[in-house]
């Protein structure tokens, strides 16, 4: 009988211990499932907005990427954000503004706090045995928040492909002088300081250059920047006037170093004067 009572007492203790462990387990399962449900819910709530926002970002970039890539230059307003680009049209640069905030409509993608779209500009330098050639990258950041404060982020990259070098587009003779129409406007002349391999912009609007006549005779001439217009709030020059006192018409002229509207350097080069018939 004593053995039977001892056996029944041990069974009761085991039941109590099992119930206690089961209670602890249920509490752990409850808190874990609640955390997991909240974790999944927050991400599922934000995910559709993130997918929509990213699709709009790619669409906005796809529709406007070529204009930005082929623009002579552009300016960025990080507050909107927007890009004002300048493309060549005839002899002028025509501006066009791409408002990414309107295209993506980020304010409609908010789940907790406002979704944001921002623009950043980075400059990459590529140098292949020449002075650094500036390339520009536009980074379009998309950030969508979830209700717990976490954010879904992604970036769409746009790369400018055109170097707006102020190379000759056409020539016009005026007596023994030559007027050079530049394909892209110039910010000004470039000079290479002592000990530097890069051209730097100077404020002078005239400099000395060389012309060569059909007999191979060299003479000095004055190169003057003309055809002033305003782009990006600064003066740029669309023409280069080569003025010489030589008694014969120049057959070749040396264009002095120039800096393009996007900072692209153009080294001095001797070109043949060919006028339109």
C-alpha cells in the first residue's frame, strides 16, 4: 500500500510540472506569434507600395533617361526633386524640366510616415592618358517606410553619356577673319597651370592663336568669344571670332583650349576652314 501511495504522489507532481511547462510554452508561443505576425504584417503592408513606387521610378527614368543622357548639361533641384536638362536644338540649348516627385507621386505611397524621393549627383572621373573627363551620375533614391519605422530603399541610376565639348560646327569668312560656330557653347577658355595636367577655366574672353594661309605661312591672330547667351544662370559663348591682320585668308586656324558647359575640356586643335557653299 505504501508503494501504491508513493506511485500516485509522483504522478500528481509530474502532472503539475507538465502543466507549468505547458503554460510557459503557451506564453512563449503567444508572444512569438504576435511578434512574427506584426513583423510580417508591417512588411506586407509596405511591400505593395514599394513595388509600385519602384515601378514608377523605373518608368520615370526610362521615359526621360535618353533626354538626360544626351543633354549637354543639367542642373538638379534636390528639394523637389527635379532635373532641368539642356539639349541642343539648332544653335541653342533648350531647357526641359523633369519633375520626379510628380512622376512617382511618393506622397501617395506612405504607410506610416511620408515616403521620400531624393536625388543625388556624383561625379566620376575617367582619365585615359588625357586630362580628366568628367562624367555625371544621377542617383534616384526611393525610400518607402513600413508602419514600424523600417524602410524599403532602392536606387535607380542615370548616366550622362554626352561630353559637351565646344567643337566647331560651321565656319563663316568675313574678309580675312573667320567666325566659328560652336556645336556646344563654351564656358570660356582653358589654361593649364604650371605643374598641372588639367585645364582650368579662366575669365578672359580673348586670347592669342595662330592661323595658316594656303602657302603655309603662319601668323598670329586674336581669338574672341562671342555670341553670349545665358544658361544655368551664367554666361556661355556660342561663337569664336578669329581676327587676323594677315593679308591673305587663313586656310587653317588653331582653336585655343575651351571648356564646355558641362566642364568638358577641349584641347587646342588646328582645323581647316571649310565654309558652306
